[in-house]
C-alpha cells in the first residue's frame, strides 16, 4: 500500500473530499430548478490549480482532478511501519514497496493520481442558478452536499460551505437559530437565493483555464513536510 502523508490527504480533501459535510440539504438545490444532463461546452476544458500541483478537467458529464507532484519529508518521520533500503521504501505490514529519492536525510516521493469528483447521475445532480452551477452530491437518504462552481474571465472557482458563519446564515434564513446543533436544512427557492446573495459559500479554490497543449509535469510542485509524523 502506497504511503501518503496526512498533509497530502488534507491537500486532496480541501474542496471535494471532506469526510463529513458542514451542512446538508433535504433535496438538490436550488429547489424548483431543473437538473442539467451535461455541462455546457462553454465551461468544458482543463483548469490549473493555483499551487500548480493539480488540474481539474470538466467534460460533458464529469469533473476529474489530476494530481502530479513531489513531496518531501525527513526520514525520521517514517515511523516503525516502514523500512528504508537504498532507494526503496518497504511497508513492513503488507510487504509493498515503492521507489523514492533520498537526498541526505530527506525522502522525496512522487504523487500521481486521479479522482472523479463529480459524475452526473441520480446521486450527482447538476443545477444552474443565477449564472452559477451547483453540484449536489448525495450524502444519505434525503441528505445532499452542495458545491458551487462559477466561471469568469477564464477562471474556475469552486466554493463550499465550511465556516460557522456559513451555517449561521442558513439558520438565520430558515429561522432555526434556536437550534444550534442542526446542520441539515430545508430551503425554499427564495431562501436559497438569499443565502447565495449573502455570500453563503465562504471557502473557495480557484483554477485558471489551460489553453492549448499542456501536461502537468511531475516535480512542478514540491510539498515539504516540516514536522515528522508517526
């Protein structure tokens, strides 16, 4: 099994991969808007992340993220489950091996993988509202996560709800401020419009459209683990 540091997991879960959403909705949002069967050609294409470590590609049905970068850490951070032999890192638990680059006491590993972030289906519902696209991802029975996509001047912005302020706005709009524990909401179309207009999606990541032929080259981004972990 390939060893991936905790900090890399955090990097990959920033926008799409959080284990538990900050808020869920009882139905795909916005209510009353028809679901789209594909992304329009205007927004299809590839976009480069600001840290140069990944790209996002939008096709007619799917959003795919490709990571391709190097990261380094001090070898003291390997812990007891791994053994270093020359240029090979051995997992003592399952016996798997992976090639690394050792420079002094620093281990450099390469990360290259792809994740399907969204794929239009009954469990991945796409809607458009006020010029933005909303990705509804089924989290459970009558529970949907929500992401907002916007496009402007060749840039893609992906936005999520994450802060207490975002949740507070939802409670205020739905008049559930007395319930300080709820994170599951029932919104009318008007309430959703108000939430969006108030900037309810507080955390964002931006990408720049890639023009012409482009390949995400390994080593473009170097992620350094400063503190060892075990």
